[in-house]
């Protein structure tokens, strides 16, 4: 006979995020930049220094789970979630991102463009967050990562198709082969998702030259 029972308790905790630029009435674009697995927001946000800080305001939230990379002597890094108690971890980061979104956008100029960019593990995080319908963006940029399979696309598809959806991938990405990309494209087309693909000469990284080009086109 088992006497062990799993329980959950909602608690308040402190989340960390970094910003680049200054949010003013002259800000043209606000970016929510979600880092990948085993990264820190303070490092990831440096990729956005190619953007004009007077026109762009970048918010880089950090995943709620930190650990040491490579053992106890390794550097601290962060993750958005793992497979353990995953549904609660997803609910927690969606609530976190929604709260950050509301705090950032409640007083912005209504003409300001709002972008969400997820890199690697951050692509799934970004997709699940936006599919929850509490935070609306003009442009969704999924960089070096596929959309997650566990989104309710019957509900999410109209939300995504109201935005400009972009997928970005390096042609030498170590984790996503061309075969994986082709399979992903076929799934998106079957869903009826409207999107554009961008590629660059590089690996599993945020290419600053292409980032600037995309920013100028939005």
C-alpha cells in the first residue's frame, strides 16, 4: 500500500529580467526576448545591441530554474522547464511572462510595435505563452527551434495568424537538420499557419546581422 502523495503549493518568488534601451513615447519597437536552454538573460540580451536603443526597447526575462552547467563547479545557467512536473512549470512561466508583459506595455504608445522572439528552448516557451491568449504581439519570431506539439492549435492558430510569424534558422545549425526543418514546414502548412522562413550562414545562434535586417523590416 502506497502512502506517498504528490502535492503542490503556489508560492511567490522573485524573477529576474534584463532590459536594453529606454522605454519612451518615441520607442518604435518593444521586444520580449526569450533565451535558450542553459543560458542567462544577461548574456542573451547582448545579442540585441545591434538595435538602436532609442528606437528599440528589449526585455529579456530569465527562466525560473537555474542550475550549474557541468557539475557543481560549472557556471550558473537557466532553463525554462524540464519534463518533471512540466505542466505546472509551463503554467508558472506563462503567468510570469504575462505579468511582465502587462507591467511593460500598459503605458506604451499605442503605435509601438510589440515583438516576441524565442531562441532555441525559448521558441517553445514563447509559443506556449502566446497561445494562452493573455498577451498579444504584432510579430512572433521563432529562432532555431520548432513549435511545440502540445499547443491546442484549434485555439492557437487564429491567434498566431493575426500576427506576423517568422522562423529563423542557421544553415549549419547543429541541432536542427534540413530534414527536421522540412518536416516542420509540412506540419505548419497542414495546420494552415501563415509564416515566413529566414536562413543565415551560421550555427545554433542569434545572427546579429539578420536580426537587424528583420527588425528593420517589421
